[in-house]
């Protein structure tokens, strides 16, 4: 028998500080992305610009290790220049586990597209920050949709650019809903398939067993075809 052990992922061991766990007492309307800048398309930037147009007091935060070098920051600042002076670019000074307090400043996570995030979607959710994602057609465009659906918050998945912009704007304006997410997302994730290591392992084992039984039923006798 084949047994696959899925260990508790590293992000699941992160403990939020009090400022991250509590309701948004310092709420300031800051959507953010912690994705690598190289995965943020010009189409994403245009949608983010539209979001800023509709949220006149909001700023967008981009935080990632790629911004640590001055030359890199200058390059990416130019790349994101259409967002104007309402953009904050921050480097990752230490390991992420030491910089979790950044999520106390973030109201909504911005999943880039067409290539969506994975860990950069999971960690904000674990810290109580809703992440809005635009689902595409192929696998790389659906990481965010898969994670959000299995995490128990399918309402954060959108199907068009217009829907994506509207969902972020609606969330950013709805303080009570943001507070609810801040207080409940971690427990929602704990009860979701994402945190069900035993269940996922059993499903994978069942698939492998079915593959093996199907192969045996064909009576291939070692024929690889």
C-alpha cells in the first residue's frame, strides 16, 4: 500500500500578533499584493488603477523580497508608474515569518493574473485578509480560484476583470464585512479541505488505487502501452 503523508504547511504554523488578529481598528483602506513583481501583468496593473480611481483615499501596497535592491526598486517603480503616488513598495527585510504584522495594514489582497498566486493567497487568508482572484482557463490561472473555493470563501473568486474590480471596491468599502473576515477566516480555513491532511491523503490514495486497478483490469501483462 502507498501512504502519502502531507505535513502541515509552514504557513499554517504562523501565529498572528494581536494587531493582526483583532478587528480593523486601524483600518485605512489598503489593498495589497505580496506576489513577485514578475508575475504581475500590465492587465493587473490597469485593474488596480481602476480600483484606485474608485477608492480615492486608498493606497496599494506591494511587498516582496524582489524590491530589496535599489536598482530593482527603481525598475519596478517605473513598471508600476501608472499607479502614481498612491503606491507603496516595500522590500522584505527579514523572513516572512518576522513580517506578518504587515497584514494589520492590509484590507484586501490582490491576486494578480493571468498567473495567480498560491502561497501568496494562502498566507493572507490565514492572517484574516480576504484575497480577490480572477479565475482563468488553465491551471496556472486557477490557483487562486482553487484555493479560495477549498478554503471556504468561493465568493472571492471572480470571472471577469470588471467583476474583479467591483469585488475589491465593494470589499474595501464594507468595513463590517472586512472585520468579519478578519475574525473568522482562520477558523474557516481550519474547517476546510485545505487543512484536512488526512482527508486529502485518503483521496489521493484512492485515486492511485483506482489507477492501479484499472491498469490491472486491462491485463496488460507488463505492456506499457
